[in-house]
C-alpha cells in the first residue's frame, strides 16, 4: 500500500475551477457531533473536510480531494468508462468528458431500481452491470449507510476491467475502532444498537457504520494508494484507491 501524505490539493488553486478564494463554515450539527462523540478538534477537521468550499465553484475539500486523485490516476478522462455511484455534488461536470459515464443516486428511503432525474437507485451490494466493463468506479460517503459494505466494495471491484480502479472516500476517525450503530435482527430488520445518527438532509440516511482506523487496515491488501491533502493537519481529507489486477472475473 502506497501512501501519499502531502498532496496539497489547493496548491495551484481549486482543481475544478482554478479559483484561489476559499471559505470555511460549520457543517456538522450538534446532534451528529454528539452521537459520533467527536472531540472539538475532530469536529473542526470534519467541518473543514465538508465546509471548506471554493467560492468560485462551490466544491468542498472532500470532493476536491476525490477529483485530485481521479486526475492523478487518470490524467485523461476521455478514453475511459466511468461508473459514478451516488452522484457526488460538483463532480459530475468533471467526469462528463468520459467515453462512457453512468451515474446513479443513493437514497435509502427509495426502493432499488427507483428513478429520479434520469438516474437509477441501484443496490450497490448487487450491481446490475457486467463484469470487467468500467475503467473507473467512483463513490463517496455511501459505504457507512450499507449493512454489507464489504459486498458493495466487492461488486465495485467486479465491474472493473483489469487495471481499473475504484476511487472512494468514507468518513473515518483514525484513533478508534469501527463500530456498528445498526444491526440486522434474525428477520433481517434494522435493529439499532446505538442512538440513531444521520448524514445528509432529514432522517433518510441512517448511519450503519462509523469507520475507524481499522477500516483501512482491513482493506490493506486491496488498497494500492492513499492520497491525503495533509495527513498531519487533517487526516479526514483523503481518497482511497483500489486497483484491480488479474482477470476481469476476479473476485475479492
């Protein structure tokens, strides 16, 4: 696993629009910070991750980090096939020049297969795409809402061509282990084991997993690179790159 800790994604201005003006505002509300049991420093780090915005295009630092990694791995987007799961705000425009671009949305309040604005809500744990088709799979801030996030990662791996990559991010607190907020009972129904916590708008995006540093350790044999803006100042701003090797039908 190769770690790049000093990407400095804003060194030459916003990677999306080259703007050099940024602003930071609070994003995490009191309820989320409390249920996640964040320290003041951790809360500030996540506010920077989500609330440090380019004043020109509005892209957040987390999304700029993803785009930096995509361009690092694929300097030219035109010849590749891209699967953009859980359409990330602001990223679509940077991917539209791809040879093939398939985008989806993720909404736990909607059934799998539901359509919205021309996009489909897929079951990320059982993707309906052929194996070995895409060069790049991108997803962000989705795994923590899936009971079977390991299966979702395997599915993303399956639909990649040999040599292809999935590039993604998750909210992660380094200095503690992963914990599960919601389990499934014997009948397969959600059973909260900790007070309910939500991401996004409203109460549709229940948090199933809170990832800790052991998440990266569990993926060590699959991760080819970790990109950090500045690990020592803010370890929450990073992208994970998992590259597929072997045949198009290889599974993990």
